């Protein structure tokens, strides 16, 4: 009887250990999954029409930056290891970064966008302007090159159903939002049409009198595919297309389109990319400078 009890205890102990390690491995697989399956945001900036221009002094370009409607930036995802994960990491003697999971490597908004050197000897900076926060590019080169910049980040949550009003990242600053009424979508809502709004770009005065500068800025944000039924797994696209032939702060328009569920754009004609907004851009419509004085300071 005693041997039988000891055997039973041994079996239960082994099952407990196996269960602990199995749980930790499953949680690690979830925590170390690809960023694209999380609440994920990508941001791409192209400013063209600069290459080959000869200028004097410092050239500054500023564009909208990912932030909520109120101008709030997003903090890195917080790692929440379970006790079983901690035991597994200690058992396999993982280094401190690996013990902390993938989020150890995630950066805050300043680390993603500020003080980065890109092609053309442009340096990035975050500026606090009279319009709100913006992303800046600065160079002292006398012969300019076009700007190409990308960044991405994850967060605990993005609301893809009503991102404008529920604190999700959009191209900020944001003013004069068009009608963004909603309709029912299952247990949630989505926009009736593609909302548009005013935002700003900035071109320094040493580019005055030159050719048109074109801005192509896109922000895409998706929700976590592991947390939502397939019907509610989707994303939204925030797009700024503008051609500018003046300097200073220029008011431009941005558009926001939704893709619910993912892959629902079965026909290109149903996409915001075929909207009048995009047609106006390709029809060479230009944006004009705002007739007001404005300043900015760089955020250290």
C-alpha cells in the first residue's frame, strides 16, 4: 500500500511539473508571436520633390505623428509573465532580456521617432508646435534628398471600430473632422463612410520658390487576431496625400478607412484608395500655406 501511494504521489508530481512547463511553453508561444498578430501600428512617411534641390541653411520638414485625437502618445506593451513562465526561464537559465519577453525590446514613442539619422543626412525630432506634436526632419545639407522613414509599435489595445473618438493612434494634429457617424457591425459599430479631417505639414522657408513637395504618409493599425472572433479582426488605414507649393505651416487633409473584417476589400473600388480624396491628389491639386505665424520647440 505504501509503495502504491508513493508511486501515485510520484506520478502526480511528474504530472504537476509537466503541467507547469506545458503552461509556460504555451504562454511563451503566445507572448513571442509575431507583432502583426497583436495590436500593431505601422507608420510610413515619404516626402518627395526634394532630391536635387540646392539650398542654404537648415532645412526642416514636419509631418503629422501617430497619437490619439487628444495628442497622447502610446507607451510600450507591459510584459506580464506568469509564475510558470518565470520558473521556466530560470530553469533554462535565460538571459535577462529573454526572461523579460519580447516587450523588453519595445520602445516608447521618443525612442522610436526621436533623434534617428536616415538617408540624406536627415535627423528626426519630435516637435511641440502651436498645432500640437509633430514629427520633424532636419538637415544642414546643401543638396537635398527625399525623405523615407518608417516606424512601428504595439500596444495593449487599439479600438479599430471608432478609432477617432476612442483614443486610437491617428495622424495628429487633427481638426475639423467630417461626419463620422457609425452603423451597427455585429456587437460593435463602424463608420458609415470614410471620415476626413484637417491636419498640418511644415516646410522651412529656405525651400520657398521651388517645385512642389509631395507628402505620402500612411498609418495602419490592427487589433489582436488572437483575442477577437474572425468577424471582428480588422484594421484601419489613415492616409495623408498632399502636394504643397508653399512654405511654412500648410493645412492638408487626411482620410481614414476601415477594413472589417481583414481582407474585406475584395474589390478595389470599395477602398478608400479609390476615393475622391485620392483622385484629387493624383489630379495635382495643391495645398496652400496657412496665413498665420506659428513656432515650434524640439522635445529633448
